[in-house]
């Protein structure tokens, strides 16, 4: 009987490790009352959900300040062409101040169990991308959050630059045109693709897993699609409805 119980415990442990884990997309912001994406409150909400991680977007202002914002514009101001003192005059839709990366990381550091999934946004030139990447990594290291952060980007240059600066950091590519084998050859750690890419390329999840790559799908806001990906053995799902998919 003891052997049976021990066997079940081992199977249960393996199953738990193999379970798909959930990442909140730009925090957990579709709440009641609602907040707004990439806000400190959305990150706090994600922390309260006890999920794997929370994703957010990093950009750089004209005067070199790192901020958290998805779009190229804040209000009608282009972030890369505007100084921070002008950008911070306009608050987020939930009334919060326009967030700097430093403020966002401070909130993130309050819950070491939640991974911070750092998306570094593409910039206009390689030089700008390299500067943005180096500054982001320096801030994370200065705040001693290395172990809590993982990285994603649509820019292959940024992905490779992260690995060049910090080879141990986990880096996944977002764009979706590279096969798992190509990602492995580029020296990256995984594929974080729109779920439609996996639907068009049904062998990519098992191929990636066989190569030891991380697999993640964004942005999955449908329970049926989530279940389909889970059956295929995907490692992570990034979603706007983390409360429903957890």
C-alpha cells in the first residue's frame, strides 16, 4: 500500500510540474472595479492572484528615463520623442501617475513569488535598442531582482543583446516567424508566440520542448483555446483573464 501511495505522489508531482502556468498580460486589470493595463494596481492585482508571473512593457523617453507603457504614445505624446517631465503631466486612466520602470520594479519586489516578465519594446535604431536594453538590465541588477525577472521582445536584436549582456537571463522571442530550431540556433531560451502561430504550426510545441525551449502563447482570452494549448503541453499562457485561466 505504501508503494502505491508513493507512486501516486510521484505521478502527482510530475503532473504538477508539467501543468501550464499563467502569466497576467500587462498585469491583472480587467477587475471590478476596473483599473488599467501596466498600472501599479494591475501588478498588485496579479500578485494577489498567486499566479506564475505578470508581463509589462518597457520604453525609454527622449531624456533616457525608463517607463512602463505598451503603446508608442502616452496621451498624444510619442514617448521616445518626449521628455519624462512632460509625459508625467498626464496620469493613467485610473488616476495613477505615469509609471517609471523603477516604481514598477519596487512594487514587483514586494512579492518575490511572482515573476516579472519584462517586455523590452523595439526602438527606432539598434543603438537606441542597445541603450534601452543595457539600462533596463542595469536597473534590474541594481535592485537585485535578477532572479525574479524573465525577458521577452519582438526585437531579435534586443533578445540577443540581453543574452550577450547576461547569458543566464531567460529570454523568449515574440514575433513568431522563427522555428524552434532557429530559436535554439540564435541562443535564445524559448518561443512566446501568438496562439495562432501554434495553431498554424502544430508541431512547434513538441519540437520546442524536445529542444529544451520554453513555450508560451499570447494573448489567450478564450477558455477553449487555453484548453487546446494545455492539451498540447504548452508551458505558459499569457492572458487578460488570469483569474479565469489560473
